């Protein structure tokens, strides 16, 4: 039977850039030990107290349908949190609960774009972005954030791409680069959105993982609350990736319509998950700091290992759970380097090219294994790069 273009076109065809990841998984399945630094998944699990609460409320009967737009209590808690963190008055009418950040990205683009509309996104990008845009029938258009600008997108580049576009998707703290957008960057982005009448879809799922400076939500910038949809999630902040709970914060009218999409797709998030999320949020910043602490420690480990190294340099790691390495001095592509590293050292990292053209010649290293293993893997990666410094050709094993 014929399949729809929408479903067959989701991945964009060709390699999806996850070859190294898939090869590493196959090696592990075949019994070869591999140090996996590919995925944005904590090496800790959801806190037992959160699971106890989930179990308690489910046992007490909260296993039926829940309000499609989210429970009033959870929406109130998120509204209060957003108001406190950004200063933008926010009520439950501005909040829709979704089964994680990914459905929130889909719902936001569905809200902003009609089929055939152009939707901008910043390259390097989180792997699902172009497919999410294609999934709603819109047309993805990349705007490069270049390494020579510290992967900060420029207002002029957004403006140059904005003709005919309806929306712009940004992500700070950023996956894959670990970069946090500066106030100047966000001010420029906001101005480009106002000047070109774009929705801003602001993916802030890493907002509790900022290592230098503070997180600035562009919804708080002048004139932006009416045109910004913010994506939030419990996945990264509370190590609740498997619970599937996130949200969209935006103008009340947009949220009212966006919720209709949930009625026709997910029909909401289980009530016991929402209650557990509320319990987790009510634990306050201490729990968030505890979940973030391993990445802060490993960021310091990476800085120590990379200090004085020429073959590999680090993009400043200001947030999120990744360190992005520039390996252009080896004259290898990220893809060739990552494949050769996997074969020779049994260490799996993501090639920068998996996240777009702007990250070519880079590697994304997820800081998601224990400290000692992480340090050992980085030291071996550095030695591997040093042996391959441009001008010093070395046979690459297998
Ligand atoms: N946005 C970004 C930038 C991400 O890295 C991820 C997960 N890796 C998501 C959204 C989606 O996360 P979730 O659906 O688990 O909330």
C-alpha cells in the first residue's frame, strides 16, 4: 500500500546521522564493551521519592483519564515557576501539559505553521527538529550558527532567511553545542522575530543546567510574550525522561487551540505522572541541582583533560549535558573521527555532522557516564586525536 509522503518524509531520507550510535548499540548487543557517550540520558534514575509518589497516587485511584490540557494543579505550579523565573505574569491559561518536550515541539509548530509554511531552525540542532517541522507539513529552513561566532546565531542571518517564514525555533542551553545564548544574541533574535512577524519557539528543556551566567527566557524580552511558545520538560531537569511529561507556555489563545491537538492525538498525560511531576517540582531547586551536579563535575573534568591540548579544543561548555569538541586540527570529519574512535578505542561519541552542517569537524560528547569512565574516555579520545594531528598522518586502525 502507498504510504503518505508526510510519514515517509519524516527522516528526510538518507543517513540520519546516527550510524555511530547504531553501530555502538550493535557492538554492545554482540558483547563488546563500549563506552557510550552518545545519548542525552542521565546515568542516574528518577529519584525514588518521585516514584513513591507516582505509585501512591496510582494506587489511590488516579489511573483514569486526566484533563487533556493538564491538571489545574500542575499547570498552576508551572505558571508560578515561570512567573518567578522570568518575571512574565503567567497563569494556568498560558500552560498546556504534553507527554514531554518532543510533543510540545510538534504542538508548537502545529500552532504556528500551516502546511507549506517555512519554519526556521538554528543549525547545529537537536536531531528531531527538521523532522518535527516536516511532520506538521511545514518546510524546514536552517540558519547556521557558526563555530567562529561561538555557535551564537546572528540577527542578520535570521533576517536574511526570514522571507516567507512563519516561525523560528531556538534552543538555549543548546543541544548539541553546550552553548548558552547571550543576552545580546537573544535580543537580536527577538528583534528579528518582531521585525519579520515570526513566532519564536523557544526550547528551554535544559534551563536548569546552566553552568555560567543565568538562563534568560526570550519570552521575557519586550514584545515577545505574545509571539513566543516556550518548550519545557521534566526529562532533563528531574531525570524523568521515561515519564514523558513536559509543557508549552504561550499566549492563552494559542494554548487554547494547541490543546485541541492533544485531544486528537495523545489525549493527555496520565494523572499519576502529572501528580509525580508536581511532587518533583515542589521539591524545589535542591533536587534540580542534585540532578545537574554530575554534569557540572564532568564539565570540570573535561576542562582539566583538555587544558593545553591542541588537537582537540572545547567549545565553551556553559550549559546542558554535552561538551562539544572541535577536532578540525586533525583534518578529519566528525563522522570519520567518531567511526575510527569507535573501532579503535570502543568509545562512542556523536559526529557533529549528525546535528547539521555548522557542526562539521566537531564531536558531541555526552557527559553521561560516571566520572572515572568519563575522564578515561576523554583522555583516550585526546590521545587518539593527537596521533592524528594534521600533518602527522597515522594509519587509522580498522
Ligand atoms: N529538546 C532538546 C534540545 C532535547 O535535547 C530533547 C531530548 N534530548 C528534547 C527537546 C525532548 O525531550 P523530551 O521529549 O524527553 O522532553
